């Protein structure tokens, strides 16, 4: 397939409607021939578009490219509504650094390690329920991925699992690409009111969960405003489960679509940690390439001068398929010796929840290959329907069956 387009001519973005986890072939062409190209976004005009690993990593780690400068403004973007201002993802240092230090306390090595036995217990209990059914069948997203991820973040923050319908509705609004800005705003206001009730309860009855830690930082240390407290609490609750659950479903779908992959983990469960890293590289999480960073000064990237005020879109999904960083990038390789993937981002906005996400992903895959070595899709992989109207790439469902362990 041949593509031709001079740099001065911006291509319309997105390049095509996504189907499954596969990237449009144009990404490969751009990495090889036009790693710094021009795109015309659905809203806000034109931007620079980066597709190579080295260039994407350079921009993500360079504070001369600002998220805050584009937040809440009509800059080039993939969604009708701009990136909201005031959230951690839209902040630059030093304010971002101050709040990240506080938020990062939720994901210290000690806190995450303390959750390991509970993650294992949650996973085994859910599988107990699945295998106890009359028929050996289940659905990975609703039976396993979402309950595990929601249970873990609820335990970390001290939120009742029974309230999951509240934050699932809010989460679905945030990742929707079909709701209006007014609908997203209403969902945000409703959820903020819910968080305010939780905060008031922690003030009256402090516990040892992380939400109480945030309340203490607000009330005793004066290190947070009330708005920042609600923003961080809401952000952790939502981001702490939605993306991990999505990737659990995606990973199981990929492993079972080519049984050689799943069987390799059954034969050697010690490969699971490396498999998780490789699947994080290989599996695009989002249906879009993120919000723009704005150049604060003239910067040269990949031999192209990006001028102050211009927007830059970085494609992490494309960067993770760059053969210069990942030889044989088009193939899954669970023995890859080096894997500097950008699945959790890079730089000041590197995902704080990465240690917890890794723990959950490893625990779920390890438990599945241990207890259900005969797990398989109950429909052909090509017949899985993919969720539409969402910013996340995920099947609507991952129906599975297995050999009866009792036989």
C-alpha cells in the first residue's frame, strides 16, 4: 500500500474507523517516511503528529511541551470537548508535581504489595464462582476483569463496592465519544457530589484508607484545596479500574485468539510478567492518540522545527510498534530481552497507577493459566463485537468456555 502526502498538506484524522486492536497501515508508513507529519484534527485545526518511538518519548519527557497550555481551549483535539483544565493530566509542574507527590502515596511499593494477597483472593473467588456454574462458560469482562479491578480500587480508597454503579456510570461518560459536552459535565457534577459525601464521611469517621489520607492532607497539612481533594479522589477511583479492566479483556482476547500464546503461559507461568509487558506494548488502549501538547518555545523534533504555540499529538500506539526500538515489533514475543514500551506513558505524566495495574494484570493471567489451562473463546475471534462510542478499545464482551476441571 502506497501513501503520498507532502508535509505541508495535513491529513484528516483519524485515518480510519478502528476495528479491533489493529492500527491503520498508515501509521507504519508515517513511521518510515514521515515521522513528523501534519494532521487535521476533528476539532481545533491542524497539529504535528509524531509516530516514532524516539520522537514520542522525547516530547513526553520535555516540559517545553505543555498539556496545561491546551487544557480547556479550542486547540487541535480528537473530541468535541477540550481536555478539561484543573485535572492532574492537564497540569504542568510545579502544581502538577505538588499534587502528584500526594497522589503517588496511593501507589507506593508498600501499599501495592499489601494489596497482592487481596488481588489474588479476589481473582480466585471470582473464578470459583465461574467454575461452579452448571455450564463451563463465562464472560471475562463482567465476570472477572471489572469485578477484580473495581474491588481493588475500592479497597485502596475505602469505597463501598456496592456503589460501583455510581462510578461505572461516571466512567462510561468520561470515556464516551458520543455524549455531548453538557452530558459529560452533568455526569461530572453528579459524581463530584457523590465524592463530597464520601469526603464528609471520612472527616467524621477517619479510617486507614487512602481517601482518609487525602482528607488529612487537606485538613491538617493544608496541602490540598477542597476542589483538588475531590478531583484527586474522583480521578483515582475512575482511572484506577477502567483502563486495567479494559486491558484484562484485551489481553485474554489476544491470548485466546492464538492459542499458542496462551499455551506458552500454561507451559511456563514464569513468563507471565514478561508477557504482560509485551501485551502492554502490543495492545493500543485508546481509540485515539491523545490530547495535544503545546510547544512553549521553538523546538526541533526529528529534524522538524516545531514553533512556539503549535500543537503536537504523540502516538504512543505507533511508537510501541517502532521496529527501531522493538525488533520484530509486529509480533508478540514474550521473551523480548528489552521492552521500553510507552504503554504507561513517559515523563511527568507517567501513569502513577502502573505498579497496581501490573499487579492486577499479572495476578489475573497467572490465575487463569493455572486454574483454566483449557480456556478458550466460545465464539470465533473474528466474531467478537467491539465497543463503539468509546475512547477505549475493547470488545463488548469476551465470552469463554473451558474444559471441566473435574473431568
